[in-house]
C-alpha cells in the first residue's frame, strides 16, 4: 500500500496481517517482510506443536526445548546444551554432538533456560555452568572451547563462582 496513515495502519492491524509494506519499497524490504512472515508462521506452528505435546501428556516438557531444523523439531535437553553464541540475528546452540543454527536472539532463548545453570559471559554468548572447565579474567573454557569473557559480565561471574 501507499497508505501509512494511522487509520489505515490500525485497520490493517485488526486483520493481523503477516506483513505490511509501504510503497515505495525495495527488494530488501520485500525479502525482510517475507522472512519475518515465514518465521512467524513457523513459530506459531512450533508453539502449536509444543501445545499438542502438552495436551497429550497433561504437562509441559520442563527439562528441554524443541528446536526446529528444516522440517523436524529436535528435543534438546537443557543438560545437553554446552553454550549458546549469537551473531546478530542468528543463534548457534552447541551440544556435545550437534550445533543448531536459528534465527533468534540470545536473550529470547535465555528466557527459556534455567537461570541457575546458564550464565551470559558476554553480550553474544552464554554458557552452561555445568560444563565450565577453566576460567580466568579473559576467557572461559567450556567443553574444550575457549570463549571470551566480557568485562561487563566478568565481575558477576567471578562472584557467582566465589572466585576472588
């Protein structure tokens, strides 16, 4: 549409569209809108699938999350996650056997994980403290992987681990 006035936008919101493009738009605007619409559709399908599991079992899955890769939903137990790394809008979740790549933020996934087990060591990285092997003031080693510890998070991490 070429209409972006508040009345038109409010009317559009009432029908809950998957996207809204204002003319003139460029190719990147179109691709971004399509990608968001697909992600929202898949996210709603993922939530529906998880809700179906909850209805069938009578209780939600409390020790794991489901990660969509292609057309499959992989159940990943919290205890299997070594660390998570974010690169702008992409999130990599590392387990001992597999790496999952998602289009999501680190913050949104940390909300799903147990706070007592996972700790953010820099803006784009969080670790499972159960797999922390070695630490100093500049990096942590988790399951053999050296990960930098950011200045902002260092003091709180050292206090949490009771390291002076």
